C-alpha cells in the first residue's frame, strides 16, 4: 500500500480550537489580575483583550490541526507538527513496542479513538494521535504491526545470515519464515470473569485514590477546604461515640474520637473509590493472539485496546498477596522494553487477578515453561533474617523506652512482644524465596506480602551480576541480580535471587551466561519465536 499523508479527525480541529481559544480568552484576565495586585491599574483592558485572545487562540488551534500530519511509510511512522517551530519525528517500526487505542464513553459515541505508540527504552508515549476515527485507528494499528513484524523478520534473517557466514555455513535454507499475518481474527487466550474482577477489586488497594474523599468533600462543601476536611456529618456520626459538637472548646478525648471516626470514614471512602476504579479499568478484559501479537481489550468508562508483540516480551511476572493465595488466585504482568510495570502506560497488568491455575496456564503459553519446582536458599539465610528482624524489634523497644523518658507515656514493656513475631517473620521471608535454573528460562520468586514469581527467558537477559554485602560475606552468601531491558521504578525492582551460597551464585552466573549465548545462537539460526508463542 502506498503511503499517504493523513490528518486527524475533523472533530479534533474543533477540540483543539476551543481549547486554545479558552487559553487565549483567560490569559489576559490572568495576567491582568497579577498586574492589578502589583500596580494600581484597571482590569477593563484585560476584559477587552479577552475576545481578541479567544479569536487568536482559535486561529492558532485550527492552524495546528492543519499542520499536524502523520504518514505510514515503508520503514517509519512519521509525524509532523508545530505552527511556528516545526517538529518532525520518524519512528522506526523495529522500535515500536505497543500500539494502544483508547476510547472514552463520549468518544465511542462519536466513533473516535486515541492512538498511542510506545517505543523501546522509554516509558512515556512516543506519539499520540488525538483523535482519529475508529476504522482509521484499526488501520493504523494493523499496518504498524504488519510492518513491525516484517522489520523484525528482516533483522532476524540478516542476523541468521551473518551467523551462518561467520560459522562457514553453506548457502542452503536459512530457516527464514514468512511473517505471521496480523489481519486475521484474534484467537482467544484469556477472558476475565466477573467474579475474578470483583475479587481483584476487593482484595487489593490502589493508594492514589486516597485523594478521592477530599475531592468529594470539596464538591459537597462548595470548595471550603476546612469544611471539606471535617464536614458536619462527621461530627454527627462521632457524637454518639463521645465526639464533640464542634472543634471550639472540645476536650482532648472527644477530639480523639472524632479523628478516629474521620479516619475510618476516609479509609472506607478511599477503599470504595479503589474498587470502582479497578472495576472500571479492567471490566471486559479480553486477551488473544493475532499473528505474532498479544492483543487486548479492557475498560468500562474508557475502553482500551492494543497489541504487544510476543517477540518483545522481556519477562512474565505472577503476583499474589496472602489473601489471594488463600483463595487460590494470582495476577500476571508482562514487561516489554521501555514498557514495564508501573510505567504509566495503559497495559501495566495483563491479568489483574484470576484463578491461579488459569494464570499459570496463560503464563506457560507465553514462556513455554511448566510450573517450576523451586530451590530455596540455604538455612543460613533464615538465620540471617532472624538476626535482622531481631535488630528491628530491638529498635522498636529502644524507641519506645526513649519516648517514655521524655513524655508521660508509660508501659513501654509491651513493645517487647514484637520479639514474638520475629521467628515467624524470618520463616515467612525464607519460605517465599526460591529460584529455578531451567533450560530456556530463569525463574525467581521473592516476597511475602506481595509475592512475585518472575520468569525471564535467557535471550532477554541483559546482565547477570553477583553482589555481596558485608554481612553476606561473613556467612558465605551472595545475591544474583538479573537485569532485562524493561523499564524499572522504585516500586518494581530488578529480579534478584537473594542469599544463596556464593559458589551456587557463581555457578548460576556461568550457567545463565552459557544459556544466554546458546539461546541467542539458536534464535539467530532458526529465526523463530520460542515454543508456545509462535
């Protein structure tokens, strides 16, 4: 298909024009108020300039719309934008990790969609088309994926030819295969059930919804911050339990009751907001295989759909917490280069929560590995955790004792009970650690409150490093760090095999490096996807 230059949907022109017009209308008023607070001037000039600013903003928005173009070329996806300063971007298909299409309710009614393009090495959106028609969004996604598969196939064929040439191979069959078709209907791999979605919503918590009660109270109290923090109905609810009628002249004990009641209500409202957010985000989750891509759809208020190339998957992580393990449920994350967990993208979690057997079967289809039999660190590691948590408990007792020396608080002796949970904490940390050195993948498990089981194919490993702290050296232990090309955040750390024997760490290091080289040679020669995802 010949490439052509395209514009956004005409309704985008209306949206951009009114947005720029509003900015142009409000700018004179905003700067006029600032000037009036410094100099004794009249604001009438700002009100006269506002209509002119609105017209200028609308003209700028319309100009921006007509000068914003995108083009699907044989090698790159090109975007040109800007009014005064022109910007041209050429995105090579081999760098594209994900093509995501999202639709809010109003956009679905109007037949519009937002197309986001994610690339390797960057957790932010590389390009966004806001808005295009639904059919155009499907065409863009289909064409980009088709050309991405073709570009990757060409690269693999070139690497295979280079490998054969360097090894003295003949000019026979190189194992080159035609790229899988991406225009056929997807094959269903996984569909989230309603009870699984509900259990996920009630068994996990999203901390960023903590501001929801404040926004709700601000809306109820007409923007009065003081009334929003402690609305009148909180006093009414706390009064039967000994709470005050108002803050003025309230006794200390009644204020404590009010704060406790307010905290409980805040937690309940935040929890409710978290439940509603998760139901709206993952409602109707559908996962399928379309050619060499993992395709997905999800969302209630805002519908997301997109595709992730199987060949760009860096690792697969199965997650669960104690409550989810008790009922036999787990979640699954898929990381790609520059598009990993908590990166701010729209496909952070592939399966938020489902029956553990279904999750592991789906994980096996992505990584071609059965349920692993884990090896645990030596018992020396458990003794190390026992000492570590004993020091923490001693710190708690010492802090409580110091507080009693400088305050009226007594009975610091009760904090000694923290030593009773030390053996259990050390044991739980130890039994939830494990690793498997397989033929095709390295599997790492760690964590109790948020247990993560990460499956890393050898050909996706970037570096393997051994590290030792001062205390580990005394015990002959070491930790093995396995890094891939996916992005990392503070909350989602690089997979680590903790506290294994130093000799075992070195052996795993050598084995992983050998398996990595073998896996890369096999993929270059055979030019195929790993078993289970081709």
